[in-house]
């Protein structure tokens, strides 16, 4: 969300697409979450959120419009400079939504998509990671522990260290086989 706020401030009038698994996920995480857009912006640059139009407008004219991966076709006809997507590997229609979102990035020459997700071994995600145009940063839970409760870190370590679920959820590893 800080990336979105930075882009909106730096590039006056830019358009940013926001996509999550559901509308509620976008609202509760990307927009209103503890580290969401509304929390990430300084007071002088707080955007106005219009839930009826699924849009956020910044003081300088930059806008965000948000969508659910449940309805990839709703992205048709949109035009964005950038996009932020959350929890891609939990989307109902990841490949279709990714394709439609890619077709919206037709403003500017430096368009980008930031993907924030738990790594899972699904084909569409692996294809994104392997793409020659993808730059990847993998961060695990322990790198973020200064922002998490000590009790949470202790509990998660005690329960999941050395397990497949721990490798995926805590260590940010793409497991070779998600079925086990």
C-alpha cells in the first residue's frame, strides 16, 4: 500500500488498479487494513474513498480503482499505469484475472504490477515468477517480526517450524507439491 501511495504522489494523475481475491479482501486489506492505503498516506495526502464507484481519489488527481478476481471480465476497458494485487495464489481465477489485468496496463511505458502473495505452487504463479520481465523479492515472516507480536512469532515457530505449512507460510517457499 505504501508503494501505491508513493506512485500516486509521485505521478500526478496516474491510475492504479487494485485486485484481490474478493472485493471484501481489497477493502479490508489494501484499503482499510492496518497497513492499507488509507493508513499509509500522510494527512496532507489522504485520498477520498468512494465505495459506490470502487474508487480512491488522491488530492493530486491520481486514482485507484479496485476489482475482485472473482469477476476477471470487469477489468475489460480499464486503463492503468500500475496495479497492485494481493494474495494472487488464493484467487479463484488467477490466470484469467492476470490476463485481463495485463491488458489494462496501457498507459505509460513504465507500467508495473506489484504482486504480494503467499507463494504456492500453482502454474500461473510459477509462470509469473519465471518470466524474464519479473523482478522478485521474497520476504519471510521472520524478516517482518519487528512489526508482529512476539507471542505470534513464538507460537508460529513452535507449531510450524520444520513443517510443510511452515515452509510455505513462514519461510515463503514454493513447495514442490501442494497436495501433501
